[in-house]
């Protein structure tokens, strides 16, 4: 499967994503500078974490005007895969590929931690290598990670099974103590209606190499590779 990882001025997780995809999983992967517009050959585009344009205005608000973003939208409309991680999730909401917004964390602090995440369904191309209800541990590192959407949008996300990841306690309970940034409905990751676009605040690429002591994020990438094997 051919991957591209977008690089904006201020991205800082692009190399980690490339390392996982190319070096750990052996997939052809290239960095895409945000001014490039030739992405037709890619099967999957990753928008990585970081501080694009220094997080000025709002996280992701400037990056979404980069030339490559129109191509990312076209790529998504063709049903190809797009993964936004952390700042990438923020960019996807700013670009309108995913609903809602990521706003300042409930306690106003930047949070850098490892947290429990419940995988809500294994029936998505992103999570088929997990089990529904499985609790995993992933790193988070964000100042504006609190997912917000109006009641109607939240209802639609729930009704359509598009909430794929939620913050939870280590035993999988959805209470306030597990919801570190105060996200609506404990939301840590959602898909678009078609399911080919995923935005998530936790960092699976920082938890994919066993040498780091936790590789719970790796199955997200292997799930995706399984799709191409099935196809
Ligand atoms: N790790 C990240 O991608 C951080 C995203 C963004 N800069 C924030 O602080 O919310």
C-alpha cells in the first residue's frame, strides 16, 4: 500500500509516521511537502501531528489552506484513505472533511501522557485488527484536543457508528476521570460517513515499535494493510 505523509511548516510527527510505515511495516512511503499537489498515486494519506504554522489562530486553521489540501479532499472523495493524527485531526475538521472542532482542553493545560482508549468497533477498515470494546493505551500530547460538536452532530456520529475511539478508564469505563481533555462523549477519534477518513487525537505512530514498551497503535496501521490484502 502506498502512503504519503504530509509535511507542513511546524509538523513534528511526520518522521515518526514515516518510520512506522516504511521501516517497521515495509510500505512504500514518502513525505509530501504541503505545496505539492501530485498525490494521485497514493492509497493512503497521513496528516501527522505537530504545530502547523505555530498553531496560530487555531490549530490547523492555516494548514487547511495549503495547496495539498484540495488534493487531500479529492483523494478522500474517491474513497481512498486519509488518517489525521492529532494536529492532523484538527486540520481535517478545519478542512471540513470531518465534523466538529478540537478546542482547548478542559483544564486549559497541554496534556502529554499515556491514556486508556476504548476501541468501539472492529468493523471499520481502521480497527479490524482490534476487538470491539478493547481497551488500549496510547500517548496523547495536545493543548487543543477537546472534541466539540453540536448535539445534532454528536447524535449523528453515534447513530452512524462513527465514533471509533473514546477516552476511558483503564477498565474501559466512560467517566470524567478517563476523559482527560473533556471531550464531548469522550470522543478521541471519529470517521467520516463513508469511513475512509479517520481523525484521532492519540498518537498510534508513537506506540507502534515494541522497543518503546507499547505497540498498541500498530494494529491501526496493520488494519489498514489488511484491507488492501482483502481488496
Ligand atoms: N501533538 C500534536 O499534534 C499537537 C496538536 C496541537 N499543536 C495541539 O497542541 O493541540
